[in-house]
C-alpha cells in the first residue's frame, strides 16, 4: 500500500519568498559545437554519473536510482517523428551499478514514468529505444503520468512545432520522502516532478517551469506553471546542490514567465 500523498505547496511558498528576497548533441543552431555542454544542459558536479544518449543526456543518481535530471532539445522536425516499435524497459549499459530494474517496479503500483517522453524520441529508432533505459525513468503515479504530466509533454511538442525548437530539462523532486521506496534495490519514489522549458524567439528567450505532485493530477499545464528560478530553488533544495537548469541563458529570462506564451 502506498504512503499517504503529500503536497509541496508549502515548499513552493518558501521558494516564492526566497526568490522575492533575494545534453548535449550538437545538431542545431541552438547547441554548441562540442559534445559536452549545450544550452539545454544544467550545471553539474564531478560526482554525477552523466550519460549521453542520442536523444537526451541524463544525470543518474546511484542513491535514489532515478535520474537527477534529463535534458534534451526537441526540434520541430523531431516533434513530427513517426518511428515506432516495441521496446522493453531495460538497464542502461552505460550506467554503473547500483541501478534500477524492471523487477523493482513490478507490482509496485507505480508507473515506469519517462522523463524524456518516448513521443519526443520518435524521430530515430535508436533514440526511441534508449528512452526506455531506466536512466530516463522514475516511479510516477499513474493518474499523474497519464494526466497532467502528459499534457505538459504535449505542450512541449506544440512549442517545438510552433517555434522551431524547445529546450527541456525535467526530473524528480524529493521533499519528505513520504512515498518510500520500491523493489529490492530500494528505488526512491519522488514527492513531485519538475520540468523547465526554454524557447528562443525573435524577442529573446521565453522560459517556464512546471511542478507537479506525484499524486493524481489532471489539471492543465497553466495550473502548475512557475518561473524557472522557482524550479531551480526547489531542485537545489531537493538535491542539496545549487542547480542552474539553463546556465547559458540570461538570468532575467528565468525570473518570470508569460502564461499567454505557453499554451
């Protein structure tokens, strides 16, 4: 039986007060020329297990057995991808142990929730297959995964089609650890999830963040929207490491968001 659901509303309030006071594949013009860091790549330290796949880059946490973050760039052409196929969830051969497995999720009551969605990876068979690595998976509430989280994923693809490209970073948040762990490997179930998006327009960068409790959630994306600055504060508190999700973007672009832009 799952532990009682919790909310991160109080933490978001604290973040608001704090703010008030206070992937890398080189494919498009948005990405840098080398294979290390692009504008969609968060800051990271030397102790993280950074894994670079064709469609996404992930920072895998060997304590939580979930990614700290997954980052990718989705172009308009990629958002129209039609590649399909049947793939099994599997351990990432590029990640050292300990790591999660199918058995940890079996009969747990939690979905194997994609961070970088399979629908974002349908532009290439290899990218699609690699989206099923547990490097890209977290335990998610089924109603949230198929509800609010899916709607944010669909919004991401709309923005890529509309503006040519969107940068995305998402991952789990751990606040109270109220959901405990699953499986013999003790995969930690997140309290919530975040996603940060950035689009480069003729008027400059537009950004937005979303924070969704890991509980039955089916609201429109606007309901969960916050500034990227607020998300970064939550991520930093969750990870215990100061995190900049879009370190190459101007700071002012992350302080506010335009809800009318993100629809």
